[in-house]
């Protein structure tokens, strides 16, 4: 059998085996380098994801804070609306979606009387002002004429 083993070693080309082994070693090294590069990319992505998760947590906290502040504003706005509505006259229905005319029989009559009196007062005041302005025009014109003659050489 020893002879058969010798023949087998002679039949196998040892140089080709060494070349194949070295090429396989190189491909393993290349694959390991690729694996290392991919692993570093994975690590980098994991760090990036951790950063993003931290930002998400911070943003959620900020959202909760703004929701709390918003609720305070809504409650405050409701309180102010109630205060304003309490001070509003029950006859005044502006802003409540009411489109009809209000029945103000007693208040509208007194309002019309006051408006007529006010209008008469304004008319009398206008007439008095017109009389006073007519007197002023005559005085103003004479001063203007004097000034005109005074400025001429």
C-alpha cells in the first residue's frame, strides 16, 4: 500500500494545491474584510438609531409639555368666554349664530327718542357754527388783504 500512496502523491500536483490554498486564503481574507466593513456600518447605523430614538423620546416629552400648555390655554379661553358671556346683555345675541331681529320694544323707543334729540342738537350746533364762520371769513379776508398789500414792494 505504500506504493499506492506514492503514486497518489505523484499524481497530485502539489504546486497547484498550494496555489489553490493561497487563492482560497485570499478570498477568505477579502470576505473577512467585507464582513468587517459591513459590521462597522451596522455599528454606525445602530449608533445613529440610538441617537434617533433619543430624539424621539425628547420630542415626545416636548409634545406632552405643549399638550399640557395647550390644555391650560383652552381652559383659560373657556373661562374667559364664560366671563365675557356673563357680562353680555341677554338681549345681545351677536356671535351666537342668531340671525333674526331682536324684540326691543321698550329700549328701541327710548333709543329713537334720544337719537332724535341728539340730531336736533347737532343741527342747532351746525347752524351756530355756520354763523360764526361767516363772521370769521370777513375778518380773515381783510387780514389777508392787508398782508397782501404789506408784502408788495
